[in-house]
C-alpha cells in the first residue's frame, strides 16, 4: 500500500513537471480607450495599421501577449472621421477576419450594451485556430483575438473564450488591481 | 392511345389553372431614402413603430406587398443623430429579429463592391408555432436602418422558394444601379 502511495506521489510530481508553466491572468484597463480585459503573460503594446476597402488605411494599437503557445491580442482601430460608417466598418473588419479561412463559429456578441460578433476560424496551412470578438465603441473598432498555435495544439482550449469574453466597456467593471494599458510611443 | 392523348390534353389546362398566379416583379426606388429594390405585387406604404433598448422608440416607414402567400416587407428608419451608433443599432435589430426563433442561416451581407461596399447581415429564421419562414437582410448606411424581410407563409409552404432570396438580394443603395423604369416609392404619412 505504501509503495502504491509513493508511486502515485512520484507520478503526480511528473505530471506537474510535464505541464507547461502558465502565467497568471491579470486585469488590464484603458481609461482613454474605454475598455478593459483580462489576459495572461507579459502584455506589450505596439502600433499597427489596419486596411480595408471601405475603411482605407487606419492607425491601430495592438496589445499582445503569448502564453503557453496561445497568442492574445487586443486591437483598437481608430476610425476617426469615418465613425459614422460604424456598421459597415465593423462588418468589413469581421468579414476580412474570416475571409479565406474555415469559419467554425459566427455568433452574436453582446457586452455592456454593445452588440458585436464572435467568430472562430481555422487558420490556413494548419496555422492554428483563432477566436475573436469585434465591437464598435466610441469611434473605434475593438477586437480581441486569441490564437491557439500549433505548438499548443489544444484547439478546444477554453482560454480563448475566457480572453474574448473578458472584455468590458464599463471601466468600473474592471478588476480592482487592473493595470492601466500604456499608449504606444 | 387516342383516349390517353385526349385525357392528357384535357388535364394540361387543369394543371395550369392549379398553379397559383404570380405577379410580375417590379423595381421600386426611393430617391429620398436612397435605396431601391425589387418585389412582386402591389407595394403599399404605411407608417409603423419600433422600439429597441439602444435604438429607443422610432417611427418607421414600411413598404409591403403580398404575392403567392409570401409577404415582402421593407422597413426603413432614420437615425441621423446617432450615425456613430449604427453598428450597435444594427446589431440590436438583428438580435431582436432572431431572438426566440430557430435560426437557419446567419451570414454576411454585402451590397455594392469595393470601397462602396455596405456590410450587413442576412438571417433566415423559422417563425414560432409553424408561422412560416422569414429571410431578412439588415443594413445601416447614411444614418438609416434598412430591413428587407420575405416571409413564406404556411399557406404557401414552399419554404425553399428562391423568391425570398431574390427579394432581399435585390436591394441597392447606389441609385445609378437601379432599374431605369423603377417606380418611385410613396413615403408614408406619419
């Protein structure tokens, strides 16, 4: 009996050692951009560019982290003077996201009085699976995208949904210890 | 053999009579509302109302015809003061349309090509209590919400009829692309 217990304990230790180290999830908030979310890992900010036939070329802010071979991205696209075309700009961003990919899910998203969409696609060339949410808030397209990379391989991982569903547009609903998101330099 | 031929000749007109008469399709246009579509039957206009949590209470303009037990309806409402909220107003209307119904299709809608494109959605639902099947298209552009709905009623029963798709796909917001002989829609009086 004692041998069994020892073997079980040793095996449990091996399982723990084999499991990849996963970073803790933290709350993030941007008061100037009016949204918050939760993500694991070390979040970095960079500037980006978004292009669409209707939208043209627009500046974007990208917050990104990678943990356990899952990439987490929050993308904010400032539509500026084109904000009056919000419905079409949001629809175009959603369409571009899934264009040429295998669409696995396309459903309503609704957060804090804002309607958007949640989509899941398989990336071409076995590049992984991405779940994304798209919303239009205060003149900006806000998209959260979680991509399970092939090195992870667990394409039903609930962390994708946890990430995209963590978004809030009421900053008071962010975690008390949420970190203020920096603006790119 | 002669009896068969006579019987066939007699039954042919009966078959023709049994097929319901279908009205011709016409193009309709509203320069004031900035859109055009095609529908069969006599399109009549009437005012209506709509209320959504985000949209609030709204007056609507409804253009409607019924042909072969299919109801064709276009609803237009104005949000000129809330254009930047168009995405949410559109999403709310789409959500309300399918809420509590069996969704058969929910896909991208796009009218006009390239940078003139207007994105929306096309949704098909089965109505509760065997009330028929509705295919709808939703677009928000230039401060107006446009909804095209074709409902195949149980009396028709051909729920796969292509006429529903023909109707919702006939919409255009580029009036230069509308039929030259399109009938100008009468704006309903409030």
